[in-house]
């Protein structure tokens, strides 16, 4: 697209958005939003829309918004976060009761202006998480937390495995996936029980950071979702990359080094936990396993034990089915850590604790020395 074409393209998008918003059965933007819009000059508004167009929330090609195209509609259980009409339905902005989605939603409708700029959206201040715990006083972060919370909690795993022998394969157990980008659940830590909590252990609660970085949009631009790193690096001096920040100096992955940021400790424990999961699966469950991060349902049978899932191994029929309660708990926590790539910022201590405890639990059955890995 040329420099002359892009402004016309942006104006066309603005016009389309205006028509979309006007067609929706919702109240007009609140007065303060109208005043804010009136203050934008054309160039500033064009930049704002461009930021949104380049962001994941507007990606018409993303599986997040195209997965249901063959079905012709986004089902009610998915629509709140995977279609703008579904989100408006969830908010009650379409005149239906808030908190539930009443009808399947239109496909190819990513999260746009109307999702956040309605009276219902501005009034939203509380979120109920999968654990059943409700958090109020969230302000604008309630919009983010509505979708970025995951779909399961550690309580679901505990219920599914209750009273079952820890190391006996259960035909009725399947992998339990927290879902994607559960940043709000991770940030809430032990207060929201997003991860599986091992009995007898305590877990870090909500990571509040500092007042100037205490909300989602204090760190992420509301339209582009990019992380605003300048304020981070102005306090965390001596680094030029968020991944190099470390405020806890234990050698949590036991590799003998604390030179990297806390992200390196998380990545180290993730690698060790996956190796332990694979060892346990082979030695205890009796069925080799491999993990494929981009292929649902992520854990697959691995008969050649090469740790890789090729094109002929990644289909749903080859999903891993030899789950014991102990293996499922560890795999759930591993997936939770992997599916929040920002966990090292959102709540590093909580994620490190989950990884450590999962590793320690497997070590009670397989040969694994935890002596050099302190619990955060």
C-alpha cells in the first residue's frame, strides 16, 4: 500500500466502523468518549486506527476469529471473546442480560471500537474468574480480564482428579487446557487459583507491581496492545530488554547461573518440567509423550520417542490418552506457564512456584534430584 493509499484506506475503515457501530443495538458512546473523540485531529485518529489495525484484536486472519468460519457462527461458549457481537452480548450492550451470551455470534468480527467504547463497557468494573472468585474495582482492566483469564482453574483439575490413585492411568481423564493468554489469571496468582495448587503449599497472590503499572493499559497500549517499555526501563536501570529484568535472585532452575532475567529461570524450569513429564509418561503411564505448543490438544503419543510431533503425528486421534492424576496436574501447570508468554512480568514468583511444585511432585516417583532448585 502506498503512502497516498493508506490514508484513504484508514478513512474507509473509519467509515466502516462508524456504520458498524451505528447499526448495533447499543447506546451511543458516553459523553466523555464523544468529547475525547472530538479532540482528535485527523492524523492522530488515523494513527489510533492504524495501531488497532496492526494489533491482534483486529486480525481478521487469526484463528481466534476464523476458527468457526466453516460452522457459520461462533458458538455461545466462545463468542464473548472471539467475536465483537458476542462480546457486546456478554456485556449486555445489545439489550440482553449481562454476563451470558444468548446467541451464537457472527464470524469474521474481531474485537473493535464498539467492544470497549459503550456505556456497558465503561461501566464494567468486576470479573468472575474460572475459580468462581469475583474481583471488583478493576476499572478498565475488567474489559481485559473478561477474556484474558483462561477457561479453567486449578480447582477444576483438583475436582477431576479427586480420590483417584495418583499414578494409575484413568481412561476418563483427558488433558485440561487453561486456554490462551490467561494473563489476568496469572497476575492474580494464588488469589484466583489459576494454576493447580499442591496441598500444603502456599502461593504468591496478586502481583500488583507499582501504582503506575498496576493496570493492563498502564503497560499495554489500549489500541496496539504493544508494551510501553520506556517507563519499565526508567526504573529497572541497567537493562535494555524486559526479559533481562530480575528482582528475585535465586537460582530457581538449578543451572548454576543467575545472569539472565527472571524469564530465563522460568524457561529453565519449563524445560526441566517437560523432560520430567516425558520421563514419567514413559516410566509410569507406559506411553511415551511429546508436546507440540502450536497443535491442539498439545500433548500427543510419541511412539518413536524423539520428542517431536510431525505432520503425521499431530492430529486429534493421536492425542495423549494415558493420563494419571499426577501427570495431568503437572501438564496443566506446564501449559499454563507456556500459554502466558508474559508470565515473567505478570507474576513470575507464582509461575515459578507452580513449575517447582509440579517438578517436585514428579520427583517423588521418578529419579530426579531437586537439591539445587530453591522454591521461590
